[in-house]
């Protein structure tokens, strides 16, 4: 993530925005704010948002509607979202929120320590994920460049002769499933 990536806090109440900013300030991340779902979507679509703290119930576009839209757009579908609600988490809200892939549903008033812990974990995990994606793209480019020059004996090999590369693991396999495959 670029160094100007920020955490966007969205709530229609100024006092809540201030409280959330105060709770997250010790982390040292850049913080942005929006007071409506429309404003949040505009900022998210402009880029540089690495995590979204989003109130569920706001006038106009609700927090769930923001998440629904984000999940349909490729550039925003993987941004982690923590939904905030002051009305309690009923079954319908919980089902809808986690069905949309939100990272967490937090009840207000929030515990600042718990919120900082969740935000730090999600923001840093997103940062690491994006760094790994960049590294994979770089390595693929190196491999493609190398494959195009296999016929050139003057060019050194990426791997020493005789090196055995293990086959890739099946996606989503658990350790137990892998053990069954080996026997």
C-alpha cells in the first residue's frame, strides 16, 4: 500500500467521528473521515483507502449499501470493512454483514483498545497482502523474461541444475487433506 493510504472512518455523527479518530490516533495511521455513505463511496473509489470503519445506519446510503457496492467493484472488493452499529446486532444485520464479507461488526460504544487491535491487524494484513501481490507480479515478470531466453546458453539459470521443485499444494487444502494425499 502506498504510504498515503488511510483508514476511512464513516459516521453521520461528528461526536462519533471524533471519538473514533481519538481511539485510532495512537496507531499513527493516516485517518480520513466521511459523514455519509455517498461521501464514503466517492473517497473509496478515488483510492488510497486501506480500511473502512463504517456506520451501518446513516441517512441516505446505508453502510450495508456501501459494502454491497464496494464488493461489486474490482478495485474496492478486497478492502477490509469494520461495520459499526449503535442499535445492537440482530440476526438479520449479522447475516447480511458477514454475507457481504465484512471483517467485523462492532457495537457502539466501542472499546478503544479492542478497536485499535482489530484495526492494526486488518490494516497491516492488507498492507502485507498487497506487498505479496506486487512481489508475485515482479517474480512472474522475471520468470517470463527468463523463459523467453531459455535457448541462450550464456544466460544463467534461475535454479541450479538438478533442483527439484515440489508440486504446488491444492488451493484451500487443510493439513489433514494433504496428509491423506501423501499416503
